[in-house]
C-alpha cells in the first residue's frame, strides 16, 4: 500500500517477531521507526491518528486505499465481527481496487453488483458491498478528498430482497426428538444436539454463542457472558442458564478448548462447521429449522410464559427503547434466572 509523500510508511520486518509491522516516518531528513504492531490494521490506525489530516492523501487516492484508511478509523468503534463483515464485502470490490476515486464511474460501481448478481450472490451481500462504497465516499467527502457532490455510490442499485422464509419455533415434539439424540451418549451427534437445545433455552445468536469463552461461563451462578455481538445492546450481556440444560453446559465445559463450543480438536468452531453439524442434527431428528430459529424459539417461549418484557430483552440482547427501563431499571441475576427457568 503506497502512502503519500510525507505521510509515513508501514513495513513488515523480516524474521519471527511478535510485532513485525513497523511504522516509519521521515523526521529531520532521516527515516525513523516510531512504533511496532502485530497487525497491519493496527499499524495503519496508528499512522492515521498520527497524521490527523487525511486531506494530505490527495485526489489520487484509490478505492482500496480509501477503504483501508476509512476502516482504520472505523475499527475502533465497531465489533470485530462487524469489521470482518466489512472486509468480506470489500473483497467483492476487487475489480475497482486500483481505480482512483475521482476516475470511478457509476457504471463501474454498478458492474461490481451485476457481477455478484450473475454469480448468484443476492441482496444481503450486495447490500453490504454497497454500504462499503457508501463508507468510502463519505470518508473522502469528510476529509475533502472529493467534492460533496461526487458521491456516486448513492446511485448504485442492488437486487430486490427475496421474500424471507417465515421463521417457526421448534414445537415440543421436535425438541423431544432432538433431546433424545442429545441424551444418547453413543450417538456421535449427541454433543451438537446438546448445543441446539442449549441455544433454544437461552436465545443467543449463533455467531454470539460460538464465541462464548469457557472463562465466561459460571456454572454455580448459572450464567454466561456474551462479549461479541453485532449490536451494542447485545455486547457484554449476561445470559442465564436454565436448570434443564445445565448438564449440557457441564459436558461442554469438560471438553478441551478456550471457547465453550469447539470442534473435535478443541478449536473454536467456525460458523460453516457449526452449520454443517446443525443440519445433520436436523436431518436425524426430522426437523426443518435454521440455527436462528433456536433464538426465535426462546423468544416465543418467553412470550407465551408471560415473562417480564425487560428481562426478555436483556436476555436476547435487544435494545431497550423506554428511558426508564433502559437507564433506571436493571434486572438482577436472580430475576434473569427466574425468567429463564419458566421455560
């Protein structure tokens, strides 16, 4: 990544180092090393902070460079999983990486979306890619790299969303079939069947549950903490553990690995690996559900049991709109456990 004159540079040092990325800048006519980082993005964020004036980048900045500088600012304000989603969407823009922002046309931006559509990539990812374009152009306008009227990303169209599959909660018979697999210790699907039931009884998003650390699970208090979430309301929240599924947590806590849910080698389970295992459990139990419907099941059960609305929102990580509830009312751990034990 080429930096403008006087901006400084990032170089990766040779050898095995804990912090191989070095930030350099010319001071008094000599190149001086200013800081060292383990990650390129951290080094870039430092360099952006050091300069404080991105206008020095000039009008020759490319789409790819503008994205990296924009993300260097944004990463400090968003969750890691959100940043990863932006990076994945950015990769879809490879055709315009080296194009100068001032030279790009609506046709070229639109061609990125058309290519995605032709390859079967639909509305959800197209929307994320368009958001990346919006972010890049807003950054360039913010720092006067382009004129306010030069934001052509607002003219990019994406495919219409398909009608969403209507979510359905697990019914009692279906969950009993999944539970039967979980209780059969000789069944290789037993551990993952446990996970399905654990999620139905606490309602986390699948991506949240896969990131739960064993160190954040407190079996005596019957709670666990979710640190990473796509929403601010969902981050660092405490989720109670139902008595009915406590043995399943005890099983997973006895397994090797840092995260609560792991693969056979004790490594964190990726979403793709989880989805493959989840579908095997669904096939074996003759169910037709998605992972997110575990969360839907929990929400539906809590509502049918007349659970406290504020406690339900805290458990699921939903934003609390009411000022009184959001600021002055805080359900205790005992209240949260009492609500989850209604299920």
